[in-house]
C-alpha cells in the first residue's frame, strides 16, 4: 500500500486512486499490479521476471523499453551503505526511471520546484515511473533495507545519476514514514520501551533476589502455592530436574531469576515480592518522561492502550500504578503476559487481536526487541521500535520517544 506524503504541508494520502491522480497531474506515473507470487531471498532474476512476464511485456512494448533487471536489497547485505548513498542525494537521470516493487519497500522523493517537496512510499505491487530530468532521490531505509524490484529501461547508461548538488534532501533527512492505517489501540512493551532496562536489571531483579527467602513465609497464599507447583513441573520439563522441598524450589527460582528466564511462575512470584516493595514505598516504577503525557493524549483522542510484557500482569499493574509519574493504570484497558503466549510467537499476537475484537492493522505494537516486532508484524499489527539509551535500531520504523510515535499516527 503506497503512502504519499507532503511533509511541509503535513498531508498524507493513502487512497491509490488519489495518488494516481496526483501523479498524473504532475506528468508522473503511478499504478498497482497484482502480486500473486512470493519469492525467497535466493530467487533468481530470471524467476522473478518470468513470474511477471504477462504484465511486463505489454508495458515495455507500449513504452518502447528494451530490457529489465531485478534489484534485491536486504538486511545485512554487503556494501549496502555505499549503494544507499549513491541515490540518497538529489539527482536526475537522462531516461525514465521505472520500478515495480515485487516485495519490500522504498521511498521516492520529488522536487518539482513549483510546489513543496513530496514523497511516495512504494511497497509490494506498486509501479512508479519517474520521467527523465525529474529531480528526485531514493531511500531504501537506514535500517533493515528490504527491496525486491524490477527495473525497466531503454539503455542502462541512462540510469547513471547526475547530482544537482542542491542539498535539498538534507532538509528531510529526519522524515519518518507515517503509519498506514488508523491506530485505534496501542499495545506497549515495558522494559526498554516505557521504562529503562536498568531499572529492571539493577533495581527490580536485585530486590527480588535479595528477598526471595520471604516466599517461605508466604506459601500459604494460593498464588504462591500454585507458582511453587508450576515450578516443580517446569523444572522437570525444562531442565530435567526434580525439585521437591521448599528450599529446592526457591533455589530453582533464584537460578532462573539470575538467568533472566521468562518463566511464568517466576514472573508471578517476582510480582508478589515487588508488591510489598511498591506498597511500602521502597520501589517507584520508572517511566520515561515522554510516556505519561502521550498516554493521556491518546486517551483523550479515544485510543485505547494495553500492556504486553513478559512480567506478570500483577507486576505490570505495580510498575504503572506506583510509577514516578503517579498512577498510570487509568490509561490501560488491558494487560497481557506470558500466560497469553510467547512474545516472539505470531499466534500470541493473533490471539490478542481476537481478544480485543479488533482488526490487527488497527493495533500499534511498541517494543525495543526486533523478534517481537517481527512476530507482531507477521500477525498484521503495525509496529514501531523504541530505541532508548543502550539500544540499537533494527527496524523499518524507529523512534526514540512516545512523542515521535505520535508524529507517525494519522490524526
């Protein structure tokens, strides 16, 4: 699905017919072809061209184009930065630049000089033609580049870029592609997203480990008793160990905690110990300064929000209920933890969408972990990676704060 943006006017257009008309009015060309074939990374150029021969043949004949080839850019490819830089500055070609996106995405920028600069995000099925002499530049993305596209031309020498040296592209270097669909629900991770990783590793985990022996005094509680029984079972299933006594159970739990295992009974019992710490005032949940104001803003706009963390639901309620910014639980309508499923499993996100009675495309998932984003995106969610201190960008949509998330939401 293509997205047309005019940053200086804060305009976003997603309707294909409107985009087509916009391009036609400017002597540009945009169309969409049906994509029925999915290719592996090792698919050959011949296989891809053959799959779309029925579309390519008539199109090339009408335009007098002589030949076609395939470009394939993907994460981790050797020399990508040099390839990206080649077309990242404003330039022109001496013949038409035509690309049909078989998969992936890339963004074309246009400077017609008679109007504000605009861009078009092209994705699977999009066909674009940039007439010879048109000032433009192209970006496959600073992180996780993914482009499979057929290039069509008369003479390959016409594709050599002739740079304008205007530097106009530098004005838009921080532009972020807006989200495609309406966001009705925002699902957020905690650690590394709303709250610092160091708070969890340097405050919460040590607090639990230092007080884990207190569980002996709480074994009469149903939640503790059940977690102990689950620990016995999982110790056998996961580690092949038989634990029976209370001391053995606690030792097993501590070893899991020190290894930061995402195991449900461990997370449940961490929540039990942290409950005492929060309620006594010994603990205050860390949240980044940008989180609370945006949660309030989204609530006022009618968007709902929820939490999905490997920490137990009880622990989630505590970190937000006793946060440094006050009680933030009023902004969350749902909580999900490992009892729903693994955070890196596609089915978990499908289950969440069903439980929320929402189309996946209307749910935005925020996380700092690439594997979680992959699973959510595969399930149909819109996704953004939060890159806080100490994290590295590895996604197609990357921000550093909730304020930047808000800028990508279509209001």
